[in-house]
């Protein structure tokens, strides 16, 4: 089940904590798609990460995000929640595993290129909102949150981590018999 999706063009903002996985760990990914050097779309994805072993250890981060009041009617989400989502985006951009996927070719004889930059990590919910204020002159709400975050390790280490995870699971199951 997808818990949070953000899209600049068609933003269906959903934040649901009713179906938390047992460990409250969620995989988060922020994608920025550009075509011909212009940002076309961005998405924030958040899904339960059960038995996620590809992450580094969790660290507490204090991060801020802001949201412009003028976009409120377009998104169907309150300004505080959008500011919290922007804080998570900022966290992913600064501390997440970054990957780039490009595609180029020609369309009707014109050069066309698309690039998707992804930032990935894992968070533990719930997070704590520590500060929130609204700047009346700029009409911007700023939120500061404390959140436990772990970036994903680089893919070349995933196989080793998978083997270690299996060994831990087997040992844990074996010890459970006694």
C-alpha cells in the first residue's frame, strides 16, 4: 500500500498511519524528473519497509521544510502537512542514496533527453514536529521535525547484507527453539 505520493502536476497527497508495519519503518524515495533540462515532475513515495536490510543504521535528524500558502487550493492538503513533506524531501536530498537514470534520443528530428534523479532512504514513524510558524509577509509556513532516518547503502553491498540478514534470521529462529 502506498502511503504518501507527491506529484507537482497532479498531487494526490495521502498520509495514512493506520496501517503501520510492525517496525514502523518506511522506505522513502524522492524522484525529480527533468526533460530537456527543465523539471517536469517530482514525486515523494513512502511505502512500508518490512524486513528492510539494505539500510544503514538510523540517526536522529532535525530538518525543516516550508510550504507556500498560495498552492493550498491546488493540492487538497493543509499547509502544515505539505511543509512536513517538504522537510522529508530536504532530508532525502541531503542524506539519501542518490541515483541518476538518463534516456536520450530524438523525437521528430529534435534531440530529446530525460533524466530522473532519485534519493532513497528509510524513516521510522512517527516523527515529532518541534517547531511550526507562519510568515505572514511571505505567506509561507515553516515546520521543523525530528525524524529517525537511515540512508540505503550502495547496491554493491546489498548481496553481503542479504546473506548477513539470512544468517541472523536463521540464528534467531534456531535460538527460538530453546
